[in-house]
C-alpha cells in the first residue's frame, strides 16, 4: 500500500496590514489566475475558468480582451499587447501566445514536452522565462526567434505531495541577477543566479515554510508573495523578516498573482488577483473573485522589457 505524500507546512507570519481598495469583482466560482499591468495603467487578467483575458481599467470597468484557445496562466505586457502562456494542464503541449490589444490571438510558439506551463516573466530584452509546475523545469524563451530551451531543472522545483491543486514551481521573477521562483507544494522560495553567460548557477533556498503562488519585488528587494489557499499577501524582507500585509478581510481569499503599478501615481501600489477561495474556501464559504490594489508605500522594481 502506497503511503500518501503530504505538502510541506506553511508557517504563519506576524500581521502588519496596509491600506487596500477593491477595484473589480467577479461572480463566485470565477478563477482569476494572473495579471500584468500595461504601461498606461490598465490591467490584463487571465480568467482561467472562462478561458478568457479581460482588460480592466483602474476605475473597475472591464471588457473581454480575448477568448483563448486554451486556459492562459502567465502574462507579460508587451508593446501593443501581451504574451500569455498556458495549455491543458497535464497534457502536452505548452503554448505561448501573443494577444494584441485589438483582441487578436496568435500562437507564438509551442513547447512540446511541457504539461503545465505556469509563471511567465521577462528575463532580459527579447528573452522570457516560464516554468512547468509538474516537470520542475524553467524554460528560456527567445521571443524574436520563437524558440524555447530548458534553462534549469531541479528536484526542488518538483512537487512533493499527492495534492493535485498544489503546483510545484509556480511564480517566477528576475531580480538582482537572480531568478526567483516559488514552489507551492514544497512551501519554498528559491533563487537561481544568472551566470555571466546567461546560464543557470546553483540553486539556493531563500525561505522555507512560505507557500507562495506568484511573487513581485519592490526596488529595495522586498519580495511580495500571494499565498492562495492561505488567503494572504506576505512581504519577505532581504533579511528574512516576513509579515502578512493583507489578509482575508482585505480581499485576499485565494490570492493568486501580484504586480506593481507602472505609473507615477501607482508605482508604489501592488495589484493582486484572487479566486475568492474556491479551492479552499475561507471559513467554508467561497467569495467573489477580486482585483485588489494595495498601497505598499515602496515603488516596485522595474522589470526588463521584451
């Protein structure tokens, strides 16, 4: 008889709440997966449950930008549109699409072996990184050449439990010459240095007992992690100190993704998407999915542009 494998433990952190504002809500049962912030301030979100992308303004009005051929996960803002990755979870192949702001959807490339493309982030001009949450792999994508190659693979990026709703490697961002990722199932924040030739260095564990989904950085190196089933947004300092800066009462049930604003007026605000807690409902009751703005008081780190 096989022994059931359990996920790693998530440790609670001290609470230090910051001001929040709910920008947009969706009906109970909506799974908002990810977001990216466009240069003029509007936001594109991936609605996994409806297989669409929505274009949301900061006043809360929104329109369906595109209907996707498969559910989209990671998003990157680009000139005149966005890149999105995704596919059918557990089934080869993984895809990268380019979606114009006119709603056009173009298949950009395929990664034939991929079975669960998830987080997506720019690495440097013309190059992006994406993760496969089941294979424990980070892929490097040359956007102009429309090619992808395996950049890094490690056991610490894989799942450790039998829980199907907890991915392995999940969120990904580049900061200070390193690639930072979450492993949701293992409750780890990990970092991989980028060598001078662009290859991957040795993996390092940044934090344990922190079940992150997506991550973002401010200019001083504080890391912000959505915790999804733990219904919070956590700030992790460079010294390892952590604090819950938004929780259930601030709209965080099912917090999936986060990104800083890009304008002068909101560059020190984080935008967070949530599912309303449909996987593990807070206090047993699913809520509306939300897009929430959080005033963190520190400007976001400016990501590379593709």
